[in-house]
C-alpha cells in the first residue's frame, strides 16, 4: 500500500512512499532544477523544480 501527502503553504510539497515487500533495486535519486528531462513519447521538459525521491533502477535508468 502506498501513501501520499500534499502540503500547500507558501510553497508546494508532495510526497509518496514506495511500500513493497520486495526490492526493485530502488535508490535515492536527485534531479536538479532546470535539468532537461527527455522522454520518448512526449515533448522534453526543459525547466522544472528540483526533485528528490526514490527510483527503481533498471539498466542504469531510473
């Protein structure tokens, strides 16, 4: 079961847990703000907020 929290004050914070009994080789992943995100099927995102989270690493790709 996963849980999410959303806090809206002067800033906006969102969090969600990754609550599974098995491992997906998850690791802490930091994406700096304005880091260009490239996608296969949608347009690239050239600017965004910084992101700190957990990603399941598959073939060195989160």
